[in-house]
C-alpha cells in the first residue's frame, strides 16, 4: 500500500466538500433574506460552484472526445433546473392571485414571464430595481435573477469553451489559450461590475456581463484542477480552511449599505474558489471535515428547491397572514420553505433527474425542458392578459371623479373612509396616473439641463414660475401646467429624484454612499435660476431626516439673491404603503388605507424648521395639509380621485384638481 494516492484518485467525481459548500451557500442566502443573520455572498459562492462543476464536465469531455455533446449537456441542465423552476413559478403565480394585491399580481406575472425564459435579470436591471429595498416593491420572482444568469451561461459556455480549446490545441497544443481566455473574462467582467456599480448599480448587480466573471472563476479553478490535485495535502488543507474563513468573514463584513457588486463580492468568490481548490488534493484534514456531514449533505441536496421557495414565501407571507412580519414569522418562512424544498425535490426534481429515457435519449431531455419552459411562459402570459383582476371596489363605475373641491371635500372623504367613493375605472388607472407634465432627472444625473419637457403652462410668456425640488416637487406638474395656462404664465421644473432643494447631505441606501450627484446637480440648478431669473421660484420637496438649518439657509439665501419672489410648498403626506394596492385588496377594511396625519406628516420638527427659514427669507408659505387631511386623517380617496399612485406621490389627476387651491397665492405673487 502506498502512502500517497495518484492525481486521478485525488480528482474525485463526487466531492462531499462541494455538497457541503452548497449547504453553506443556501444557509447564507436564506439567513440573510429572512433577517436571521446579516451575512451576504451566498449567491456568489453558488456562482463559483456552478462554474467549477460545469467547467469540470465540459473540460473532461473536451479532453476525452475533442468536442462537447450539446444535447447531452443541455439535457442534463434541463433535467436538473427546469422542472423545479417551472413548478415554483406556476405555484407562486397561484399564490399571488390568491393573496397579493390585484395590481401586484399583474406586475408579478410580468416578472414570472421573464423568469420562465431566464431573462428576469435584464428586466430588473432595466427597471432600476433596488435588490435590498424594503418598501414593498420586491417581486416574488426577483431571486430568479441569479438563475437567469446561470442559464445564459449554460447556453453559451459549451460553445465558447469548445471553440477556444480547439484553437488552443491547434496553435499551442495545450490549454494555455483556454486559461488566457478565462482570465480575460474574469478580469474584464470584474472591471465592468466594479466600474458600473456607482453610475448604475441595478445594471451592475443584475447584469450578466458584470457577473459572469464569478462563474468563469469557477471554470478557471476546474482548468487548474489537475495541477491543484498534486499540491501537498497540508498546504491544500490550509488553503481550504482559509477559503471557508474568507467566505464567512467577508460575508459578515458586507452589509446592505455596501455598494454591490463593486469589489466586495470578490471576498466570497475568492473564499469559495480556495475551498474548491484545496479540496482538489483530497486532504484528510481540510475544510471537508466540517463540510462533509449528513446534515449539510441533505441541505445541499435540496438547496435548489430551498432557494426557489424561500424568497416567494418571504414576499407573500404578509399578504397570506394579514399582518406585518414578526421575528417568529421569519423563522416560519425559513422552515416552511425548507419543507417545501424537500417535497419538491422528491416529488418533482428527482422524478425528472432519474428518468432513464431522458438520460439515454438526450434529445428527449432537451425537448422536455423546452416544453416545460414554453408551457410556464404560456401560463404566465395567460395570467397576465386573461385572468381578471379581483378589485375590492364597492362603488359603481359611474361614480363622478371631481378630486379636490375645497376643505369640505377632504372632510367628506374622511367621513366616508370606510367605503370610499372610487370607481373601478379610476382605481384601475391609479398606479399609472402620474403627472404628465414637467421633467425629473434620474439619480445618476449630475447636472441640470433645460429640455422641452421641462416647460409647462404657457411657453414663451412674459412671466415665469420655476418649480425646484425632488419628486415631491415634480408630482405637482399637472397642477402647475394648468395653473400656468390659467394665468398665462410659463412654468419650468427643475427636479431630481431624491434630491432635496435645500443643501443637505444625503446618503442613499440604494447607492450605499453619499448622494454626490445631488450636490452637483443642485449647484447647476441654482446657477440656471440665476441665469433665467424667473418671476417666482417655488420650493418643494420631501422632508429629509438629515435636514439642517444651515443647509436650508444656504439654499434660500441663494434663491433670494436671484430677485425672484419665493413660494414654499410644505411637504405632502407620506402614506408609506402602496395606496392603489391597499384600495384594491382591503375589501374588509378600506378605512385602513386612510392614514393618521400624525403618522403620515413625517419629520414634523424638520418641516417646521424649513418653514421658518423660508418665511425668514420672504417666501410665501403654502400649507398643503388642508388639501390632503382633515380631522387628523389623510384619506386615500378624495372626490372620487385616488390621491396617491404609489406609497408617497400624488396622482396627476388629483394634482390637477388642486389648481384652484394654488391659484390665489400665485396670482398675488405674479402681481407683485
């Protein structure tokens, strides 16, 4: 008996440490998502694992035959991934129809359709989705973004590897070109992810081109596996333990405020690669001693189903139980999703994986997977366009919609809050009922530039009103457009999302850093006002928790120096939940869609401070509260109009009805 095994014996077909690492990855993901432990990087570990396993299979087949059987490869992928994904996508669609808001249901089915064809990562990137948002905007299909990237990788990887391997053998008679190609992919994709994180974080987070380096890194480890298998076992053991420590420590250091992917995901990726690399030498005292156990083995076996189930339950759970999350609910979701994963593994996944016909005849596997994908996409399309919305409206479609008609209309709406008078047509239109006039710049814009859509009212008039602020200024667009036409005045908007008109330091969670774009944009907007010298400047914006008197003084002093007459619109109420969703689904308690003024008029101390500063600089203060609230309540429907199109911003139609509310003040200001 020899003391040392040969390299082929060290390079095992089954790696218990990899199965254990699968368990670590899914435990990290579920713990982070459910709020049990704030540890990140589980998906990144999974990417490396997938890259290594697929790379090992493809490279072994290329070495053996000089080519890759695409039908066998894709049949294996379909058998493993398509059945479970199709089952969960459809099941989540049914749960969404039963429990989610009717408006959310349509949105979710759009996401389900994108998930079924493995393109949801691009949909999320295009929509500017904030993965860590906690405002009810998350989709139960959002987690399919990583599976979409993997599926796109599986489609292209065999084609690219075969081509590069053939060229490498033809030119160099070895694998050098394959290694150079993979290192170029790793370096280029990592740089794209790092450099895109600041200007466009959603694209960096969800983009295939910014994430493919993590999978390619795993393939690179597979390429080096024969060399790594000859490493001294003591060194290999130390490397694997270092890798496990790197995964855990760097995963704990990343927070929801860390710019991701950036450079931070390199920690879990490198850690996973070190664990896999160390395990190639099959050391007897490596991290496998911890990772190879019956519990981790079983968790790794059902990890795919656990990933599929945990996120949808997390998103839909409040709708199912009818109250907000508690700590115990988070554990319930983790346990229930695990049980569903076990059931799905044995009832669905295993039946397809063990089907002999799909193994012996790979083309059947490809056709079966394609049929499952097409059927799932078809179900989502039917749900999106055919399934009727079950709205909770209690009034007829003939209910007149007049909006604001003086303080009496608000008081009347408060009195009728148990059965608000809103037509089905108005409710259906409310999520898209945003202001049609005025411009607003996105988060990444650093300088204000006047455009045609920034001009409202009566363009070219001798008098001009300028509206400066964030989205809570932009939301008044329809009101100011009508006001400008009524008063024969040009109105221009200077608005940027999340950017207060006053000079406050703002840190955005979705950017994970200071909102520097706001600082530079505000300077350019103020410079533009100095140049155009409007007759009246209106300041409006959401009350900021970081508001300071010095910041407010700085902006109002600069505005006063323009010589314009100033007006200050106090902030509108902030419901904090999707008002259309609430009205559509709260059939038993529609009054809960009406908020108390003490709760929705947030940051009252800062609002009062801004008002004092505005008055000190001669601004005419317009208290907007009477247009939204009465008797301590702020109703969701006033005069047949839904007041808000989301959790914070008023609808365009309600804004337009507020023109008479604004007109006396601005007629006086323009008269001088």
